[in-house]
C-alpha cells in the first residue's frame, strides 16, 4: 500500500469528514471554496480512488455516490503496518519511531497498549 497524492489526500480527507456518501458534485463544491478545479478532475481522481479500493460507489441516478471503504484511522494504520513490513529491520524501525514520538503521542501509545496489550493475537 502506498501513500496518496495531494489531491487524492484532499478528497479522502473531505470524504472522511462527511461521514456519509457524497457525489463528485458534493466534493467539487466543497473544494471550490478553496481552489479553482474542474469537475472532470475531481471525477477522475475519485474514480482512481475507487479503482485503488479506497472508495466504494453506488449508482444514484446518472452519477455515483462515493464513500470511504475504511476509516481514516484504519487507512493510516495499514500504511504504518505496510511501512514496517517493508523495512529491512523491523525492530530498528520501531526504535527510531519510538525515539521520535512527542509526549502526546507517547500517551496515546500507552493508552492504545492498555486497550490492545502486546502479544494479543487477532
């Protein structure tokens, strides 16, 4: 799994924030508050996100309603897992990651480990 381009990320952020299906037109109107962008550009990017498996869509009239397949947190976790899996030395990668945690991130990690303790298998 790889990261997203700038416009892909922006569109995914919008869709995650809606918490509901949205049309290309919905996303376009939202994006046009901040930039000049063409309908076909948004449509193409949303179609690519669908083909990548990040969005699902269903026909609504002559258009589609799109929604995210996974939450932002689940997507981010999969990116982290994929990066760790592709590292040459997972232990060293984790040490470098832990060295760079902010105090707030450390607290979040400790809280997460209380919910899902090390060694627990799915």
